[in-house]
C-alpha cells in the first residue's frame, strides 16, 4: 500500500494490488502427471511446482560453515 502525500492510504488503489497467489494441487507436478495418490485438493508436503513439464527440485537449505575453533576444541 502506498501512502499518499497527506499520510492517508488510498483504499481504492490498494484494493487493486494483489498478493502472491496460493499454490493449489492443480499446480503440482504429480497432479498434472497423474501421479498423485492423495485424495482431496489440499496442498500436501510432497508438493512440487509444475514448470513446463519438469519437476522442480525442492529448495535446499543454506550451508553455513562452522567455526574451526569449536570443531578443534571438541
């Protein structure tokens, strides 16, 4: 929301802005490929985004190196 010069927010303009859409089962690679065995339309933990016929890998955690002093002391 963008405040106006006088500090008030224009609600008509703010209503036109959209947030990120939620993922649905129809966006899942497994559902699109006919491989989904889970009934219902709730997004499950195995959800993988369909990207032009390819399976998108899950995001990997960031590796943070440990300080060498803590390793050598143990």
